[in-house]
C-alpha cells in the first residue's frame, strides 16, 4: 500500500481529506510575531478577516519537516511507501521540507513529487494518486502517472486587485498602479511552476468570459472527464458557480468541483480571486 500525503495548498475540503484518510500537512501563515498552521488553527474565512484588518501583508512559510515525522513513522512501521504530492518548489519550500523530513527515515520508501502547480490542479493530482493507491497500484506506477500529468496542467486565474501580488513581490508596484489606473483586470497563469501574466481584459466580466473561451479552446469536448476541470475562488462563490455552469455548457464535463483558495495562496491573490484549472491531452 502507498500512502499519499497532501498539504493545505491543494485546497481540498478538510472533510473530504478526512473521509479519504489522506494525511494533510499545514502551511504556516504569519501575522507579525504570531504564526498559525492553516489546517486547524486558521481557515480561509478567519484568515480573510485578519487580512483585511492587518496594516501589513502577512507572510507564509513552508511546513516544518517534523510535521511529516508521525506520517513517515507510521508508514515505516506498516511497511508502506509514501508519496508526498507537493506544490511547486519554485514558489513554496514544501518540497524541501518533505525531502528534509525523509532524510530522517532512510529505511522508508518516500517519493517527494514536485508537481510544479498549486491549488485545484494540485487537488486533482492528489485525488488521482489516492485513487491509484487505493486500487493497489505501485508507487512507481503512481509517480509515473503524476509525471505524465504534470506538464499537461493549466491554471488560469484573475485577481480583483494587484495589491497583494505587488506587496508580496510577485509584480512591480508601478505595474500594479498602471493596471489600476487603466482599470485593467489581468488574467494570470501558473506556467512552469511560477505565476506569469497571460493577458489583460478591461473588466472583470470580460475576464471571466475569456476564462470560458480559454477552457473551450484548450480543453475541448473529447477531453471529457479526464481533463479534471475545476474552478477556484475566494469570496466569489456565486460567480464561481456561474462560471462552472457556463463551462459545463461548453465542455463535455459533467462534474466541475469548486475549491476555495487556502490562506497561503490568498496572501498573494487577495479577496475575490477566481480561476480555472485543467489538464490538456
């Protein structure tokens, strides 16, 4: 048996993770001198309240390696393998933390997979790996499947303001001010493990319509359920439901889960961010 380990950047609902028995490692969110694990100590709603009240942007940190120890110890005692399905190492230290933790268990078969992605696509990879593990697939087969999926992942999202990306050093302040002056709503993408600009629209409505077009262009009907199409949002649940309904009418996918962005991502994306994730053929 292979144990799949997730972390909170995947955005999967806690009850679903618990139901499946998937161990989940928290990220660390810091407001000044106070730090919180975002699994039990702080959810997205609580985080948003503190974010809006804070005069400075909170910081995030990768999980401490010892958080993996109980999971690894239990797997070693049971003679099981472990696959850590981790967020992109280019934006998070989670890969490094898991690798550091694995050094303490030299007799345990631990695979740390850098998925080069975050959020909903990371969620899809976690669920896929867990399905394979529960079906009795080997660790080698699971990692091979993940390696095949990773380069085919696409995430496109829009933010309501560039304020948080600018404060976090993800974009320059001048670019933020120019975009706000021109009332531009940029569409961003996760590409090769990093957030990059995709294109710009003049209104949020146009940006959302463009997201639908992008999915229809890149994730056509024949892709079907294998596309693992999903929607991400924070403080935009109604818009996300409308977006999912529109996508269902354009692409042959019957189920489109909607995931809430976790605190470690909202730090940079800000309130009312939303987007789509999927895998091309």
